[in-house]
């Protein structure tokens, strides 16, 4: 754990020190480049990576599915549909973000309504999320073909996920949902641990697995909805990092959760550093880098687990 924390601090220092503007650290520290660009970008990446990794672990535990992600229940696809719809009408960027948040919360409300009307199982909830993803994907395809005002390059840049922020608006927007889901996860860490082992038979331990499952899923999805609204759906962090954390910290769930926070922040800051230093002229969203790193990493993990 100490090594992971030291690596996080080292990579964060590199991320605020290196870039296209080659300045001495003292001059950089006294410039707007540091305070308005690099520092908020690093803080945003740290928050987003930590929340995505933790939410990915919670989702995988509650669904007892190692391939579940924070986007499984359709929050990212709903937000993407809302953003694309606003873009197709030529609305301002603030209204695009508001539309993305509204659609993602509407998707959450639909799943919550389904649960309130009928106590559906986690498998059914998972399939409902898949259905919502497919519906939103088809609607996005229709809008891409039929909308005349749509700037596809803007939409593609948003949907790949980016931490290119100016100032601290994104940090302030994300800090409250981040604190809530982190505090709730550590407060209720024991029930998910039992659910991961015993499933719905964990009811014999003195709590209702269904209530705990949907409480955590609701707050997890809201936190991810806020993140996607501001930054776009950054891929693979919530899928791959929990697997690394599990292999490093073994069966200690609390250490895994803390490890996800540190490793998630570390991986996303590192991806942003690689993007800015190696591909600065291309203007790539950081989601491209996380996907490029995450896809082979996941394949290696699955291959090694199969061999073992």
C-alpha cells in the first residue's frame, strides 16, 4: 500500500511538472499554467480515477460478476444520449452537460422504479441495464445519422472521456458525490463482503442483501453519473483496476477498497501524463489512452487467471 501511495505522489508530481511549457519548477509554481491548468487537471484525474475504480469494485461485488463496470446499468449510455441530443439542437456546453446529467438520472430513476414495483433480482437488474445500454446506443446511432446540426468531432471527443479542464469547477462538482460514495462504501463494507461470498443467503447475517445491494448501486450510479456528465465516460478504469487491486491485496476487502482509490487515481493520472507528454500534438482524450492500456491489461489478467 505504501508503495502505491508513493507512486501516486510521484506520478502526480510529474503530471504537474511536465508538459508543453518547459519552465523551471519555481517559475511554473508561480504561473497560471500550474494553478489553473495542471493542478486542477491532476486533481480531477485523481478524483475520477479513484471513484471509477471504487465503483467498479462495488459493482463487480454486488453483481458477483468480474466483468461488471460502473457503466453496466446504463448511466454512461444514458448520459451520452442526453449530451448528443443537446448537441444536435446546437445548445451551449453548459446545457449539454445538464442534458447529460438529466438523462443519466432518468436512467437511474427507471431502474429504481423497476425495483420498487417488483423486487427484481440482481441478474434481472443487470439485464435491464444491458437493455438500457442497447436502447441508448441505437438512439445515438439514429441521431448521428439524422441530425444536421451535430458536430461529430465534439461528440466523439466527449464520449471518449477527458480530464482536460481549466480551473476547479470540475473538482468542486465531483468532490461531494465522491466523498459520499467513498464514505458509504467504507461504512457498509461488511455486507458486500458477505454478499460476494454467500449471495442472497447473506440474509442470515442480519441484513437484507437486496436493500444493501440497491442502496449501494443507487449511490454508485449517481456518483458515476456526475462524473460522466462533467468528463465523459472514461473507459476501462472501473473494469481493470479492481482486478489489479484484488490480486495485490488478496482477500482483505477494506484494503482492496483503499487500494482501488489509490490505484484508480494513479492509473488515470499516469494515462493523462502519457497523453500530454507523448501525444501532446494530437489532442487525444485520455479515454483513448486508458482503453489502449486497459484492453491488453485485462486480457493478460484473464489469461493468467485461466492458466492458474
